[in-house]
C-alpha cells in the first residue's frame, strides 16, 4: 500500500511530524492516532484498506518521540513533561499543515486518549471520535483492584524509566525479540497471534525507518500521567462517539471501556470477545461494520 502523499510537517511548536496519507483527499478525512511507543505502521494495510474502499481519506503519522518524528530525548525532563494536550496540539497543527478543517478521529490506546482530548479541546475540528482500547483515566482507582492501586500503578513509571536508563540502545535483534514477546502477551485469548506481520512492522520500523526511540515509552507514559483525568470532560463531547475494546485486554482492562462509554450520552460501545491490547486482522469483522456505520452517519 503506497501513500498518496508523505513527508515531514514542520509545526509551529518546533515539532516535526512524519505523516502519510492514503486515498482521495476529496473524501472525508480520518486522522489515525497510534498509541504509546508505537509507530504509525501499526495502522496496517488491512486496517486502512476498508476505509479507503468506503471512500474515506486516511492520514497516519508518528507521534512526537516516535519513528520519523522529532525525538525529544535531549530536551525532555520528567519534572516538566509534555502532556496529551501538547500531543493533541501536534495533531491540530498537522491538520492545519494538510489544510484539513475537520476530521474523523480513530485513536488506539494512548491515541484514544489524545483523540478524547482533541474532541474536548478542539471540538470545532472534529466530526466524530472512535476510541479503541483506551480510557478516560488510566489511574481511575474505582476500576482497579487493590494490588494494582498499591503496587502495579506506582511501579510502572519506575519500570519504564529503568528500562530507558539501562537499555538506552538495544541491538536490533534484541529489540525485535522484546516486541515479539510483548505483542504475544498483549494478543488476548481468541485471535491468532500473527507473528509474521508483527515482526514485519517492528523490523521495518528499525531497519528502514528511523528506528525505535528507547526513551519514548517512558516519556509518553509520563504524558499520560501528567494529563490526569478526562472523566469530568467526556460528557461535553457532542459528536458521534464509538468505544471499541477487547474483553481480554491485559493493559487497559475492559471495565475502562464500560466506564468511558457510560460518561457520554452519544457513546456506543463494542466489546470484542477475546481481543487483547492489539488489533489482529481476524478481529476486524467483529467491529468494522459498526465502525464504518459510525463514520458514515457522522
């Protein structure tokens, strides 16, 4: 699948974002926002092609600190991290660069959080929102077990930072092996683990593109923490709102999806049985008809 347009957008905030567009730019545009530590390649051809077949125009891009976009390793500081609001502003500047006044949003994981922030803070630019495997507030203690609240959540920032400091640059083969193990864990309980496709995505990101930023995971996670809760703001969203989540998600438990959907009167919820914190192509048939309907009526 070849992009119709690609390049680097130099934004007013001195961030460079790598982007790719697909399809006819006269069609309704969809901004695809990927999650933590993931390059835009994770929006695969199998995910994008049905959107093109239904006459949409798709834009995928690398978030700051990821892939071919600006890495902030030399200027970032944990006492003053960037936030999801900053990352949402990156998206708005990208839309300005591409001369797109309004777009549909499809965001995955952290990308879903950025999409929520866009729908709240830049509502005049957004046609609809689809939030996949995401949360209104990752640290919502009403949705966690006591051991998660007291042990798992406090440890996460430490573990990410430890990985960043002790493994500043990993050998490509070790990096690929790490991501293969991680994706297998995230895959869920029902759908086939497509190691060949995932290995291709990771390998292309390392060998052909700029590589994998070893500090991205921690720096983007700090953005999630610094941004706090959107629970009080989600009810303000007054556009078509679709929430998609896997019942077997080990990172963002499915009760986050139920909570998110309950916060907004326009929200519709799809639970994909057995899907984890990945989007195997075999899972698409369980939510794609509803996604296309959501986009078409918006």
